[in-house]
C-alpha cells in the first residue's frame, strides 16, 4: 500500500513538474525575447546594424546582444532554429539594418531574415573623374578603388550598345547624380551599370534629339562637354566656353585647356600653385596645349548643363578666355587681348 501511495504521488507530481517547467520556459522566453528597452524609455534613434556576407546566425545573435539590441543570444539561436525549420531554404541576409532597442527579438530576427535593409545612397558630383569616384567609394567603405577602376574598364557593349567603339574605359559615361542602393551587397559592377543606365536615360536622348545640329559624334560630344564641365564655374558661361572651344577646333588651334593637363598628370592646380611651364609642356595625348583637337577620351563626367552647352555652343567672336579668381572668365578676341587680360589678372593677384 505504501508503494502504491508513493507511485500515486509521483504520478501526480509529474504534470505539476511539467507545468512548472513549461511555465518557467515560457516566462524565460517572454523575458528573453522582449525588447531590450521598453518602448517608453527606448532611444527614438534607431541603430544601424550591419550583417557582413556569410555571417553565421549565432554570430549575428552575439553581436545583437553585445550592442544591446536583444536581451539574449540563446533566445536568438532558438528563434533562428524555428525560422530554419519553417523555411529550410531561407536565411539571414547580409546588409545594413535600422534596428530599435524597442523592437522584440522576433521583430529584429524577421527583419534580418527577410532582408529589410535600409536604402543607402551615393552622390557623384558633376565633373568627377573615374579616379575621384574610385577614391570616394573606397573612403565610404563600399569596395576598393582598384575594383571600381577595373569595373569601369569593362566596356559592355552587349548591354550598352551605344558606347563608342574605341574607348579604353568608361570615363565620361558614368552619369553624375545621386543614386539609391541596397546596402551590404553592392558591387562595383552594379554601380557602374546603374550609372550607365542613367546616362542612357538622361544624356543619350539629348544627343539623339540634337545630333543633327552638330558635327560631333557621341564620343566627341561627351569629351567636349567634359572639358566645359571642368572649365566652367559660372553656369551662364558654359555655352560661351563651349563656343570658344568649337571655334578653336574649326580654326585648327589647340584648345589650350588646363584641365586636360591636370587630367594627364593626375593633379589639380590652385591659385597659389598654378600649372608650371614644364607641366604644360609635358607630352601626353591629353595635353591640349601640345596636341590639336580633342583629347582621346572625356576627362570627367559632365552634367546635363555642360552636355547641352556642347551640343548648342554659343556663336562667339572670342578665341581665348582666362579665369579670374572669382570663378568668372575674361574672354578675348585676339592673342594680344588675351595676354593683356592674363597680365592684369596676375597683377591683381599679386596685390591681393
């Protein structure tokens, strides 16, 4: 009888023990999966959390816990197993996420599982060269400069059949603009293709509509526009500067453009350190002081205003121009006028 009574007690305690264990587990889960900070006290500013490609789910959980975005990496691992059981082909996706400490573990996990990355953007100013773009992307942490330059040397005419046949790289054809990209998975090729597509959408139709008004082919047009972009500071002068260059080309004069020398030598002159005589006379296919005609390729990415100016240059009597130190230029009809303008500007600079 005593043994029977003992077993009855044991069997009676089993459901109670299971119940207590279940209650304890549920209570632990509720605490562990709850937001790391209550909604009323959580910082309103969301945290950017980056998941590098190939990061194991356990490592993601540890990092989230370390940054105070979830309460328990153990709870994270349990929920990750549940997600994988429901969808064996799924997984946590690389990228950059906006996560608030007021979000529950399930909300955080589902966001990363479904790849709800923040949209980032990059901006390429008008007049930037491929080298400047490459340095920018590397500084921003997107990818190494060398990888971008390599991607920009791939001429994909199967996709962009309008690209000129004799270009060694894409200088001038990567349209300057602000672009939105998904974070974490962007590649140099994706960026290059996106910028070429924008050129195709914005610049190419402009040329197709106006090519009957010019003798320039596509490459010549973009090349001239790139020089105008680098020379012009004041918007109102773009068309006139383009007109001066067109007139010099028609007369067989060299363009004598400083930015082409700067591009050839990979330097930038300043008011305090202008180009030297030796630099201006350094041999290069891009040196338009030594070589007549346009350089072999564009020297930068021109914006729409410079592209329009190169397509419809001003009919001008001027053959020369020289920069003042306020961004404007003095335009001259003759070499004597031009030399006098240069001397006056130098004198003003020395007084300065």
